[in-house]
C-alpha cells in the first residue's frame, strides 16, 4: 500500500489535534509531512516522536481507528523490516546487578 497524500493528511490531522500546543511535536509532524518516505519507516519508528508514541498506544489499547490511519506506515515498516532481515542468528545476553545481600 503506497502512502498517498490523502491517507497521510488524515493521519497528520489527527496527530495535529493530539499535539495541539506542543510546538516541538508539531515541528516533527511538519517534518514527517514534508519528508516521509517508505524506506525510512524504521527510522521514524525508532525516533522519539509522535509516530512511536501514537502507534504503540494504538496497539496497546487496540484502537482500530488509529491503527487504520497508520496502515500505510505499518505496511512500510513491515516491508522495510522484511528487506533488512538478518539471515544469521546472534546470541545476546542481559545482565542485572545484584547486591551481596541478594545473593545470600
């Protein structure tokens, strides 16, 4: 699904209402409107911006209307992840610091 101006404008309108009065976020919205391209979906999603916050909120609360507005972005994100999929496995570890008292 290609991002058309009408689909993008619909999302921008909702986001503008959501962030009314937040100058910094409105600037990011304007940047998104001017510069979004499907090959930068991962970049937009990982950036600290309305895209990450609103899309995650929509997924958490299962807001179908908002998810529908993000449909072009979700498709772009899926395609970009598929194109850049790693073919080999890596092993990662996570550590947690513990005090001596916790070990006893």
